[in-house]
């Protein structure tokens, strides 16, 4: 009897699903950034046999654990050099471009040569307003859209990264290392832009993306990780500080009410 009386309480049972919150922090034009979605093949056809790839549980499970962030803009740029030989970006669409030159320069950044990994491979970054957070241990991998075929392929290498989103909410960037500078970089709105895959304490648990709300607590916490690369070299050394200052909860789900349509023409 004493054994049962003194038995320590069992830890709370974890949900079968790991929730990851996604948020946007856009100053303007927030509607161009679409909701991240679970990867699903649009070209899957009805399997002809029971042994078709579409029926392989390993393939289905692997692909279902990826999430896709769509490209927000149509973009066609090439690398040029000015009279002094300095690299610059040129918008190939000119006056027909969907995005104005002023806003293109704010969105697309050509990093200084000192930040390149190779002197002949320029590095460009595109700012995004995406944040991802979790309320339990969860590492997020940002990956190229390698589960889809693209023709023509981009003339370089996507630069990914891995972050602990339960203690380090920071804005996402799209980074690209330009290997073949004789070819333009062409992006199309709506196509798979980059992919996400999440690591949790239990690899059997699936991940569910939910739209989260910018609470004052989350905003203050995220500001702690903002622009730290301007002050320190090894940002991962700040993880212990972030863990200590983390609020109890980061995810507050957004509840949206369906808007009734007054007529078919609305």
C-alpha cells in the first residue's frame, strides 16, 4: 500500500502530434506570403500495381513530413558588373516587372564579397516575414525544394539551416549561392520555394502546422534573437540565455471566423 501512496506522479502525457506555429511579421504586402503547407504530390496518378511507389509506406511517411513554403513573387534577375567591376543585380523584366525596382532592392540583397564562400560565387538573400515556433523541443531544418522537379534548375545552390525553434524564433531568409553567373535566376510565384522538416524528441510523432498569434510575450522574446549576428560571432552560444528567458508558452493559435458570402457575385 505504501508503495502506491509514495509513487511519484506520472509526467503529463504528450499529445500524439507536435504542433508548430507559423507567423508572419510583414510591414506591408502581407497577402503575397502564402500559408506554409504540407507537401503533397500534384502529379501522383492512380497506382497500377500494389507495389507502385505511391503505395510504399516509407515513401509516403517521408514525404508527408515535409512542408512547403511557396515563392511569393515572379523574379528574373541576372548578375552584372559596373564600370569598376563591382557585382550588381539587374531586373531582366524591366518595365514589365511585377515588382518595382524600389521594392525589389528592399527584398533582394546581394551580400558583400566578404560573406561569400567562394570568390566566384555570389551570395544573395531574400527577406521573408516567416517565423516558426514550438512549445516543446523541436529543431527545424530549412531545405531546398528537392522533392519536386524544376525545369530549368536554378543556377546554383540553396543554402539551408537548422534552428531550435522552441527557444530561437527568428525571421527566415532565402539564401542562394550563384554558381553559374552566366545564367539568370528565375523564380515563379507559387512554385515550391523552400521546404521545412522538423526534428522532435520522438521521430514517430507527426508535426502539424498551425497559424499562431503575435502575443506581446512572443514579440518580446523574438526581439531577443533579432540582429544578434551584428554583436556576436557564435549565436548558438546564446541558446542557454534564450532558454532561461523563454515565456511559458509561445503558441497561441489564431482563431478565424468564416466570412459569410452575401451573394454568389461576392
